[in-house]
């Protein structure tokens, strides 16, 4: 994977030697995330009359950088008035703290099942697995470059339903938590009890393949949240265990 640069200073502001404290995740509110959509968004930012831009845009096949100099310029992404009504308990928590000047913004190209309605309150917006995997690649890259920066959503700043798939209601926050956990993969754990069930897929309804002994060390390469339970996938065996029955080790 590599970053494709399609840059422009339109809708950006010069800010010498800025230190990003936040990495903010958004969605495009588009109906498809096919490769080429990120390029189209960058080209749109370069000529739009709307006061909007983002440092990076991600689609199914690419990661595009719009901001030509992230160290010395910032995009117009998180400004605006705080929403009065919030769709989740996380809305607006970083209002007044996270600003355009101290943040890096990433737009994720979204998809939609029913394209006849395009409302922010619709519950059929989603991210493809390809876009998520590319986003995770970028997230890990940015975390390494800016180790002190906190990953948040646009929703955390103003309360906007953005990204919709993770903020449209309280339950949707699980998608965000899952995304954040996967930023840290792979990681090592060991089981903290006898008989930890190893399942074919993440979820109680799936087949138990075996039971692990207490103290068993595992490498987790993916995390999923099913029915509010966090499951980790064992890298070598592609089986799933409940993370609450483990503790992380170095």
C-alpha cells in the first residue's frame, strides 16, 4: 500500500510547525467507495466553493493525500457549531479542544444500500472491508508518525453524525470501538482461565473447536465486537476467543 498524492492548497490554511494532537475520522456520505472515489473527492476539494477539505481520503483501492504539507498547513474539516441534539453519548466531547489547526482529518469513502434516500439519519450507510483495511493501514502509519495524537471521530467534536456508520445511534459506537482496537493489531495475549472456548467465528452461536488452557499465549490479528462482546482472532489458527478471558502481554 502507498499514499497517492493529489494535492492542492485550496481550502487549507498555512500554519508553520503545527503539532497534530488529534486524528479525526469522517465519512464522505457517498454511495460507493470503489477505487477512484478518493481521487474524485480530492479533485472536488480543489475546486469546491464549500469550506471543506481533508488531509487524506480512503476508498476500496487507494489512500489519497490532499494536503500538500501536513506539517505546515491544515485542512478545513472539524469547524462548526456544536449540535444541540446528539445521537450518541460520545457526541461533542472534544468540542473546543480539537480544532482544524491541531488535527489531521481522514475521509472514508462510504457506501449505501438504498440510494433513494441520502439522509444523515439513515441506518444503511456502511464501510466496505476493503476501505476499512486501507483505513487501518493509514491509521497505523499516522499513529507511528504522531504517537501522541488521539484518534477521534468528527462526531466527538461537534456532534455531527459523522462517520454515520459509527455514530447514527448508540449501538453504532461498537463499530468505532472495533476500528480503534484493530489499529493496535497484531498484539499478544495469554488466557486467564481454564477452558477458554476457541470458536470457528466471532460469536456465541458458532462452533467450539477446542478449549484453551490457562496461560496459553496467542497472537491476535483481528478484533470484532459481537453482541457487545470483544473477540480476538488467533493469527495462526484463524479461530476466535473472547478477549475478556485474556490479558495483553508484551
